[in-house]
C-alpha cells in the first residue's frame, strides 16, 4: 500500500477529499495537523539549547564516524554531489546514532531535523536527484560551538 502525504491549504481540503473519494474509502483517509516546534524565546535560551545539543552529540575520540556525520549534517551535505548518488550505510548508521543521542534533548520524532532540514531535490525531468540538508539557526550555532572546541 502506498501512503500519500501532502501539505494542503485549509481552504482546499474539501476539494482534495472529494477528488480522492473515487479511489479510496473515506475511513482510510487520515488528516493530520503539523505539530509546532516550541519557540525559542531569546538568544540566551537558544545558546543554552545549543549547549545541551553539543553535550548530547559531541563525538568521542572513538567515534570518527559521528564526527564525519556531524560535519556533513551541519555543513549542508548534498547526497548527490557528495556521495555521487551512492548510498552510504555507515553515514546512515552514524546519523541514526546522532538522532538517538538527540532524544535526550528533544523528545519528538526526527530530532535531527532541529539541526538540519532535509530537502529532496529533483532533476528537471522530475526524477529524484538527492537530498540536501539545510542547516537551521540552532544547527549553525551547534556547528560553531563544536568547531570552537575542535570537536568537528
């Protein structure tokens, strides 16, 4: 079964549901609202949050893959140009370990997206090209703190 996920403006929801009606049973349609991220009140709070993240993800000397994964995640990694379109299982595992470490700071799914947001890219003909990780303001601050202590 294929799952379809789309961001739809509120005024268009009824039209989209009507268009889907011939293809899918109404009980199979589930609507979700985005969960807002908690706002950061000021620069001091952002800095404290960044320091908590650094403490959670700081690579140990025995974790060279975490160090490499943090460099890529916080340095606008592009899976197409940086990996030539080839999958990298070691990088995927290291990203998973970073995500798991972030659970101590952020208790929601996909905590790594608080540091960098993945954006899928496509070729002009519409085929999938790769993913680019766009660093968030928190991610940029974490990167600067890790670089300052020469952890990455």
